[in-house]
C-alpha cells in the first residue's frame, strides 16, 4: 500500500505517475521543521536492514552511513564521498515488516542511517516543500515493486543495446573507429556499438561533427552499419556560447537557456569553454532540445549517452580569475582536501546563481538541482520518440527517480580498481530497487590502467548487466578486449554474453513490463543471506557469484537451496550442487553461475552481433519445465507480455 504526504508547495518532479491518495499526518516518521528545511526521524530495530538510495557509495545495506543527495560530477568513488551523480531518495527498511519511503524533492537531502550508532534513520531535506511517499508491504521486494509500479513503465531499449559496446575518451577520427571495429572483428570478438566521445565534435560543440574527420557522417554511419556496428555519440548538457552558430542562436532567440541573477543567460565553463544550460525544467526548452537530435537521427544514429548533466561546471562567469593560469597554478598547489572544499564552495555559489522557468514558476537552480539531469534525459527521450518510430538507446550520467521511464544510466567516472568492480556489484541491485533497470558501469574502469585480469573479471560480471560497455579515459592504456595479448579468454566471456542474450533480453523486458527488478540482492529471495552482498540474483532463474578479488582463482559461494552450477569456458558444463557453502574454483578463462531449482536458462548459439540474434533453436539448461521467452524484432514499441512464448524442456 502506498500513501502520499504533501508538505508545503512542492515542485512537480514527475517522479510518480500513478494516482496515489493524499493523507494528512505522517504515520511513521517524527517530523521536525527548522529554518533550513524538514527533518524526519525513525527508530530502527537492532536487526533491521536498510536498503535503497540507488547510486550511492557504501554497502547494499545502508546502515552506518551518511549519504547526501546532491548530484555531483566526481571521480572520487570512495566511501568518504557522500554524493555521486544521482539522487535516488528511496529507502527500504526490512525488519519485522517491510516499509519504504521516497522523499520526493529535487533539493539537497541528507540521509544518516544508524550513523555512528544513532539507532535511527535521520533524513534532512533542505526544503519545506516535498512529497513523501510511504509504502507498506510484506517484503522488501514487495516495497520496491510498489515504488517501481508507481513511477511508471521503465525505459525499453532496443535489442542491440543489450549487445557489447566499446568506448574511449580520445577516439576522434574514422580511423580510430575502424581500428576498433577491425580489432574486434578480426579477432572474432562480438561487438554491437562503439561510443563516440566528445572528440567527434567540432570544438566540443553538441550537434556538430568535426568537418575534417567527418565530412559525410551519414556515409560513415552506413559504413559502420554495414559491418553491424552502431555509433553512439555523447551529448553534453551545455550549449557552447558561440554567436553565429545555429543551435546557440536558436536557443538565445527562443529564450531556452537558464538565466543568471542579472536576467541574462547564465554562463558556465565546461568542455567547449563557456556554455549556456538549456532549461530542461521548461516544457518549451525540452521540446526544442529533444528536437535537436534530428541532427543525428537524420544521419542514421539511434543511440546516445547524455553527459555532464549534474550539471558539471568547471568554472563559471562568477569565478573571476579562475581561467587565469597563475590562479590555476596556486589552486593546483593547495592540498587535495582544501582544493576540493574550495571547488565545492564555488559550485554552491554557481548553483545559487542561476534560475529556471518551470512553465511560469521561477526556481533557483540550487533548490531543484537534483532534477536537472533527469529532465535532460526526458527531453532527449521525448525528442527521440517523436523523431523515430522505434526504440533507441539512451543512457545518462545524472538521474533522479522517474528518469528510468526515459532512459538508462551509467555510474560515471570510476577507476580501474578492484574496489570499483565491487562497487559496481553493489550498485546494480540498489539501482534496480529504484527502477533503474538499464544500467551498468564503465567496465574495466574509466580512470587508471586496467590489467588483463581485472578486465576479464569485470567483463565476467558485466555479462549480466543490461548495459555492458567498456569505457576508459584519454590518458590510460588501451582497454579494448584485444589489447591484452591472447584474446581467447576475452572471446569466451564476450561470447557468453551473446549466448545468454535470449535470457537477458527476456528477463529485462519481463521485469520492465511487470514493474519488477531485473537484478536483486540475494536477501530479497533468501532472507538468511542478508550479509552476502557479492552474490546477486539476475532475472528469475540465475544466481551469480562474481570473482571480485585480485589474484583469486576461487571464491566462497553460498548456495541457498539446491541449484545447478553452470561453468562456461567455451562449453557449458552443468552439475547439481546442494544447499550449503563451498569454495568454488573459477579460472580466468571461465565464468561460473547458478540456475535456481525449478527454473530454466535458454542458451543461444555463438553469434558476433545482435544482427545474428536467433531464438529458433535454443538449448534449455536447468531442471525446470518451462521458460517464458520474450521475443520481438528488437525495435518495435509494441512491447507487451503477449510477446512471450512458452518454451518446454
Ligand atoms: C566525463 C564522462 C566520461 C567522458 C568524459 C569526456 O568525464 O563521465 O565518460 O569520457 O567526460 O567526455
């Protein structure tokens, strides 16, 4: 059961689309108002587990931590960092009964969950105006399903978006993309798309292609398309201030940009230099921005990643002297912590210095900050819906609950560290709890140099995440799957992804169409496994136990009930395993996972691309009797449960 409590005069975030009854009073929380906003308190039972918060640091069980919803461009994915790129203000308390709370406000929110042993949940919203949704259910999974249903139907990517993609900050010219395509195809490594990072642009301007490199982008899209590879360009939030340029001029004429304190258009320095931010909270500006993607769709492009939409600001018009090299030098010499604090202070000043026109309501950016990226995703998604007659790929860096109706997310600038592989494993169930099914991390890590072993283990996990993209930064060593000597092991793991696609695609589509999670913590089905956060349930049939420790050739695996162990090393080997706990050997050239009792796993043939996707002759592994396969042409918008075919063993 879901109920809504309204405080003050909240901004319409659009997060919840279902009709939910308003109730007065607040059943669960003790409420305290202060000058800065409203605080909510709730005592916790000693054994209660607290889930939720989507893309945050910390464990899957949020107890003991302090987290701040304030969307931030940060490569600092460490536990001391309270804010990442997204705000997912949803908590689930799993105790004697299960209970959930979604604090629906785009303002800054602080969560302290049994922080320093307080024994309570303390939530402080930096506003007097919000909606609070409370959900009562029998189980934590039930609570999450209610929230996901209330938010509305999750984004449905095309089939090819479940393929494997390669990306790198630095690919610039057609030769770079051809080299990647050759590297994969000559080595018989499957690949579906290559991402184009900002170097495809002219002067880092959105909606432009470097003229020297791409005089005829349509021809290049066709060339790659004929090899079965799609191009997925990045689009940043800011529009370069450049008089004479059509997009800039249109934005100025239409008044589509956020305004500064003086009433002009706010200027923020990002990749292209000074930019204006489209006012994504304004319906007309959203329509305008979404329509701009015609530039790409006309060239045959149907996949995008939206970036820098927290929004990231390197410096602003109010940061006098910041572009002065001497100032930069002094800034660079300040110790890390002080530099960070200074940067944070400047960002706060900037976020308080510009304004939105939410269809007649003037709002200070700071007060609605966490909605910006979500509304960019919405603008893009609605634009693409108008421009195309079928499904498209879209994922964003910044998000807010509800944005999952419009696109997916990736978890930003992680590093090639084992801890960040483990963070990826923890993020996936937490993101799914908040409805973000189409998600994944930069496989192999964005910053730093990845080792062969780390990439193999990371890929072996990403095999199960809907978004499976290898991405790295400009200044790192090559990270493509063919860059580490012998490709055989990489071939095995990438082929496994494609052989599992009938399952991954079916489970994703069924979860999205029935308001369910695709990846769940083990404890959502096996409550005794509450402490185990490095094993996950993927879809309805599988349990995974990825190897996430450097140098490990085996790991402990908890088997909560009798299951079928599947070992893939080019061939599938199945054997029954009984309930219990075991040390399981997992060599670098194999992937091991488990089929739950009474369930089946459909397996396809080896393919090199989703163009060869074929479900006419699937093998069924496991001891179940039937499997519900979701099939369509991978592009249609007509996605219903009627597209399910029952396969029998
Ligand atoms: C940001 C993105 C990263 C991208 C880079 C350059 O750091 O998070 O993925 O490669 O910008 O566009």
